[in-house]
C-alpha cells in the first residue's frame, strides 16, 4: 500500500475510533474501561500517522538538515552545561 493510501486509511480509522470513543464515553462514562481502551487505541493510531509524517519529512530534508540539527543540539547542550557550571 502506498503512503498516501495508508495515510488516508489511517485518518479514516482515526476518525472512526474518535467517534467510537466519544460515544462510549457518553454512554459508559469517561473513565470506563471501554472508553480508556478506545482512547489508548486512538493514541496508537495517531502516533502511527505522526510517524509516517515524520518519515516523509526526514526523507525530504536530506543529510545537510541532519547535520545542522545535530550541530544545534550540541550548541544547546553546551549552553546548558555552561549555565549549569556558572550557577
């Protein structure tokens, strides 16, 4: 299955699960086992969708972006270390 079809199917499943969670919460209560299970399932589906988006973004950014991002992280951690030492 190509990525666009997978994303569309995931969005459809996310919307269906969201509706199921709302209906379950309204009938059985927000803290019922069924509502919590729906919420956890929904979280997993959303995480899968976000992972696909991140993979797409990573595949378009290339190695230079990775290098710049790594350098920023070093700079941030160096600044944190300096602030920590000064205090």
